[in-house]
C-alpha cells in the first residue's frame, strides 16, 4: 500500500459518498465508491435474472466492471457502458444487500478494490462498509460516519434517480442495515481505531472540515514542493538558505558546488512546504554535469511550482532561453526571480528579464535578504493548498516520557519484541529521541523513545540539556503521551511536572505505572494515596499498571491508547452541546458576581486534538464553575484520557 488511504465506513445514507468526494477533490486524491461496484454486480444479476452465487460468479468472469476514480466525475462501467445512473434505481436498492452478502462476490470485488487502491498515484479516499476492517485495515485514517434514520432517508431521496416515497426508502434502509450488520462475511462494523462522526445535525462542510483537520493534524496531506532552478552560480543555494532561515545548503563563490538535488522543509506565515535546491542546469553538459542537469530536470518534474533564478547582474543568456523552453514544455507554474538586486539602482537591469516571457521578474537579494519576504508572500499565494509530497506515514505517534531510569526503553523493547533501544541500569542511557514502528494490539504505532527529563537544577550539563530539548520536541510531535512512572519508587515533583508538560502541550495522556513486579501490597496502598493526592488535577488520565521487564499487562496498553486518542479527536455537535448546556444551567445556574448573574447564551466546540469549547456569556464565569462544566462534559460525553479546554467569551446583553 504505497498511496495514502482515507477509509470511510458507515451505513447507507450517512453521507459517505458526498464527504468522500469532497475530501478527494480538495486533496487532489483519487476516489473509490465500493458500494457502486456492488450495485453494478446487482444490476448484472438482475439483467441476467441470476440469483444464486455460483451462476453470478460465472457471470462476473464473463463481464467486466470498472470504476473511474476521478472525484469530479466518478463513473461505474459495465462492459464499457456507463451505468452510474442505473445503479441508483430502487430495484437495485432492494437487492444489493443480498448480493453483497455472497462471500464469492465479496472476494472478487475485494481484489478489484485493492487494485484501484494500489494504483492511486498520491492518495485515495475509499468509502463503503468494510473498508477499515477488511479492505484496507492499515489505512492511515479511518472514519466511521453515521446518522439517524430520518436524516439518512432525506439524503437517500436526494440521490435517487426516480421518485420514491419516504416510507419505502426508510424500509429499504432499515432492511439493508439489518442485513449488512449481521452478514457472516465482512459485516458493517466500526474499526477499533476509527474516528467517529455523527452527521445527523452536521452539514457536509462541517463533516469535511473535521476530517480535513484530522488529515492535517496527522500530517497526511502532502506539502507543496518548490524547485529552485537556474544556471550554475546564480545564487540558488544562498536563496534557499535565506528562505528556510538557516545555513543548510553549502555556498561558495565557485560554480558547481551543489551537485545533488536536496530537499528542505520550510515554513512561512503558517504554511509549510518543501524547497528543492538543485545543481546548475546546462544546455550541453559533459561528465558529471550531465547527471547534475538530469537531477535539475527531475526536480522540475517533481515540483508543484518552479522558481527560475537568474543572476540580474549578468542578465539572461542563451542557456536561460533554453531553460525557458524546457519549463514551458513541463507545464509547471513558474516564478521568475531576479537575484543579486542589492539596491534600487540594480532594479533597472532586472526589468530586461521581461523579455523571457515568463511574466514579471521578482527582485531579490538572497545574500542581504532584500525582497525575500515579499517573494515568500507571493510564493505562498501561488502554491496549491495540497502538494504531492507525503509528510508522514499516518501511524499514530506515541511519545514515551518520564524521569530517567523509569523503564521507557525497556517498555519499547518489550512491545517491539526485540532490543530496539539501549537499556542499562545507569540513568540517562537514552539521549536522542528514537522513532520505531511497532505492531501490537492489532495496529501499527510509531513510538518515540525519549531521554529522561531531569530536574532543572541538573540540566547544566550540555548533553542533558540538549537531550531534554529533544524530548520536548518529540512530545510536540506526538499525539498521545505515555507518561511512565516507577511504581516501586515514591512519586516526585518531577513526575508530576512531566504530566503537566504533556497536559500543557495538549496531548492525550496515558499514565503507566511500570515495574509493577516490584510492588508489594503495602506499596500499592501507599501508591494509591500518592496518586490521589498528587494527580488530583488529572482524574481523567487513564492508568495502566504493567511490568516492562516481564511483559505483564502490556496487552492493556493498546485499548488505553485507542480510548485516549478517540477522546482527543471527539467532536460534539453544536445542537447536542447546547441541549446539554441548557439542562446544566437550568439545574445549576452560574454564581452571582458583583450583584449580577451571568447568563450563558450558547456554546460551540471550537476545535479538537484536544477538544476546545467556547462558551458565550454575558459576564465572567468563575473558575470553579468552568471546572464544573468541564467535569459534567466528561461525565456526559466521556473525554477519557484527554485534556479539555473550556474558554468563555463575553457577549453583551443587548447583542443577544
């Protein structure tokens, strides 16, 4: 599975197709409606009056079903004929569940589905009923989309190719739900690690925006790629260093210093992108220059946008004209950059570059930084929202954090089943953050083993100081923090500070009490009191007792991680949230402040990862009342293992 896969499962009419197409269009990915394939098989069976599996499988061998994966115009073909409208008739709805329950049919279509997924050039959005559980169990993001029956009936009526009564549609959907959920082969089911969305009260834009946020949060959307192209010694590497904000590319006055094409990640005004520094392009290269020029041309093919750099002091040469022709043939968007414009007097030389026919030349001095900010602003405007370069592999990121010598590396090794990290009795063995892909609990996880975080007073050593910095960066990269304690030792202020660091970073948290094999009954009683006293601010954090040395209770870790991540990504529909808030305020109104009682107008969930709620009120709400709201939110909606932020915005009474 080389392409990124977004798997969307759910019952019929829950909005899967509309959502999947919208996401695929926005991300420039492929789209596959697996339900349309089963409908095409159903059409084939009805046209040939075949109802038994054996004859239907024989029919499938004699006929061809194909799917056009363009999200702008997805089409289903039966023997080359477009049947996209015919498969939406009510007679197809009435029989498709019986056909899709046949094991042989599912096996044939499973091979077809996986073929389309493997052939997707960048990413693919696949929707159906068993995508995350059977078709692509290793999909980078899994969504389970559902809605109540009334909302699904209305949506299904809008998709029908013929007018049908609501009662008939409702009966058909209920029947399909029953058959799909109870069939023996690949039943409709929610994957354990799927993110759940109830679309009953959500618009299509709200659903797609939520999924888009998850894709961005997991770094699954490709970053745009900008290739920096030009003749030798025009200042390409100097410009790259200026744009990324650090001296990475080697720079010298002699031509031909850069030989390989090197990719760097850059960021400007919140937008991340890749820059490719290339060697100098030549018209008639010889020797090693042939490979350098070929590398530059490969960078052009790989890029979403090309920055063509010219030395304005020298002006355009014949070689530049040849490169212009190559860029035109590539069909890529080109930004013409006139470098070495160190002052206003030099700009007159740069205007001659209009003659190249590539539009307005952008003046910049890579060495002194003149015009670089304006160039970056323009670059951000010209870049596509999503590029072709994959940033991450989509596996859930788990940071192992804790004091030195609590068993972080030992836990990583026992989960991996081999010695991935160096383990020693001496404190501070681990110094770098080590990433490892580990499969356990039915999923693949990216674990980040980190250096132990010491007390501030012990960070004078350069090695320990930088190890601590790497640990903090690793925590920022992670989605969930496994905060590991040595259960055999007294909990310290440093242990609590590490939990606080993960909380302040907004990460899901699972507290691991390691070295349980060294804990006796007396220590258990003392430990429970220590946890009750020192972790009183984090009653929502899940706790797992285990022994990394023996592997005892390690099977409890995966369910705890999934629960914490599901809570971390949970979204409450606005209508449901305000119904909850109305009941809460009615029973327990806010306390009076300065003789006035604040009135809560409404609330909304402003974000996820972690969940953020904004309450609009006519007056200030006491911190105790905010904590009360947070506690009731957790009681009613869960949010186990994740911090929850509750903010208040003042709304004037006469604006209500």
